[in-house]
C-alpha cells in the first residue's frame, strides 16, 4: 500500500514538473485528485488494510494529496507567470518604429468653389443668406408658381417627407424666404444643399446650388446677362464667353439657361465638354411678376432677376473633373489635388 502511494506520488511529481501548459496542469489535477483519480482507487483498497494500519495509510494518502496539491499550485503559478511574460513580450510596442502620419487636411473642392463664388458676388455688393434644407412645399414649389398638379414638378424628382414638407429640390425657396422677410432693394446669394432622387454619373441625390436674387427698380434681362457674364469672367478667366439659351422655369419669365465656354479647351471642344465647347452651369431669368406679388412686392414698382447655379457642375468646369461621383467619394488622393 505504502509503496503504491509512493509510486503514485512519484509519477505525479514527474508529470506536474513537466507539464507544459496550464491546461495540462489542470488535466493532471483531475487525473490524481479528481473523483475518479488515482487516489480514489487507493482508498477503495483501504478495506483490505488492517484496522491499526488504516489511520496510517489514510494519513499517507492525505499527505501525498497535499504534496501533489502544493506542486500543482506552484506549477500553475510558474506557468501563469511564463504565459503572462510571453504575452507581454508578444504585445510589446516598439516605440522606435515610425508612426502613422495623419496628413494635412484641405478644403473640399465644393467648399472651395462656394467660397470663390461667394467672394465674387460679395465683391459685387451681394449679401449671403442661409436657409433650411427641409422645406415646405409652399416655399419650394407653390409660391414659385409651381402648384401641386403642375407638370414642372416632374422636372425635379422630389423627396417628400409629408405631403407638405419636402427636402428642398432647389435653393429657389430662398427667393421666397428673402422677399417675405426683407424689403427691396435686395441683392442676395444663398449657397446650400438640395436633394433630388437621381443617381448616375452626372447626378447625385444631394448636390449644391447657389441661388442669386436681385430685386430693384428697372431690373431687366440685360442686367442679368451683364451680371452673369461678368461673374463667369471672374470665376474662370477673362476670355470666358457666356451663351444664353431660352428655357422655361415657372418662376421666371423670360427664362434662360446659361453656358460658359469650356475652361479645359477654351471652346474648341474636348472630352470634358463632350466636344461642344460649352458647359451649362446656370438656370436664370426675370422673376415672374406673380412670384413678386405673392411675396407682397408690387411688380409695377419693382422687377427682379434670379439665377440658380449648380455648384458641382461649376466645380467640374472649374477643375476639369470628369465624373461627378468622385466629388463625394472623399478619396484623399482626389481631394489632395485641391488646396
Ligand atoms: N431652381 C432652378 C433649378 O434648380 C434654377 C433657377 C434658379 C432658374 C433661379 C431660374 C431662376 O433648376
């Protein structure tokens, strides 16, 4: 019996000391001290031992168990420390490695174009206003002479929030807001985001416009043409020409669409202007007297010119960008070209 205990103790010692991992230590614990472990088998044989020997053998078993438990704990501690040390080593940060650079920020080309255009118009005596992107149907359409069943609503695929609230499809709502709030003479521009449910290489569901409005006595189409020609020369270069094509907007009469000579080829025709030599950047016109009247301005006393400029189109013309989608991808390699 004693020999048997000694043998078990010996082999347990060997196994514990050579245990390579915490998992194997725990397996060893089960093997020797567990319910079906080696000592349980020994205890079962205790019935063959004489009465006076029993306490002795019992003590031997208990002592052996204690020794094994002690060895197990010690081995566990050693292995735990070793594993921790390895983990610390493997996760160590080499402070001598070069760091990741975060790079310099720069303005987005859209922001740059807005600020260039704003500078030009403020230089011409315009002030800048701002308005909500979530707009009433009344200001976005109705008061701009686009009633509910008007076919012109189809020109702009609208995101409706409710029957009466929309994501503004055009900054022209700012014409109404300005005229309702302020007395003429007025000279404002209003840059901002607009939304239409369109998405392809030349349309994004969100894009930017700058609305312009001049209300004064004796404003004519000549003023509009002179103003926009001057603007184009300032934004592109002094040789830039403008072309005014008749168009239709319910809130202006007459209405025009404005092209500028392609900034890339100077009007000869290239891939950017699709060989035409021209780039369309604006819709404009003389504000419909009905709209003035609706805002409480007497059309017999005052007249107004308005224009709406597509900022992305202008940015494309200004910087020679061929696919509009890249403007919104925010790829740093693209953005870093515009500082
Ligand atoms: N709001 C028009 C559009 O988005 C542009 C425009 C503005 C036309 C002002 C005339 C006057 O297409």
